C-alpha cells in the first residue's frame, strides 16, 4: 500500500483519540462496566502504535523492524502523556490520570509484542 495511506490512517486515528480524550466527559454516554475507560485507552494506543509503525516502516523503506517499532512505541507513550496533561490543564470535565497512562502503555506494549510475533512468523521484513 502507499505510504500516504498509512500516514492518513495513523493521523486520522490520532485525531480520533484527541477528540474523544478532550471532549466534555458529560457528552460521552455512560456505560457501567468497571474500568471500561482503561480498556478503551489500551485499545486506542494498540491501534495508534500499530498504525504509526506501519507508516514508519514504509517511510524508512528498510528491512529493519526495530527502528520503526521503537519510534512508534515512544510516540505512543509521549502522545498518551501529552493527552493526560492536556486533560488536566485544558478541560474542566476531565483530569489527568496516571492509570490512563498505564493503560496507554499496556496498549502500546501489546502492539509491540503482536508486531514482533507477527514479524517472527511472517515475512514482515519484506518492503
């Protein structure tokens, strides 16, 4: 697929995360499932890390899987922390939460593990 597809997919997903993490929390329907927000954070960052990995992998046009993986993982972590800081500083209905950052980290880590497993058993090293 084209590099631009991965870029726009990753950028769109990033925008979706920003939107859902910074809108007023009372605009979000309430579902009474314990820690559902942590699962959502983890899912957001699993997809975020995966999409940015695909973009960086194509952009670098290299057989190396680790460099784009590290870049996408670190981007996910820094982005997740930045979102939590933005929630604390710029919203009135949200607060920064350390456990959200840990959920973000778990999603990014799971993405890295899945990509490494996929790489081990397939030919992801092909451009």
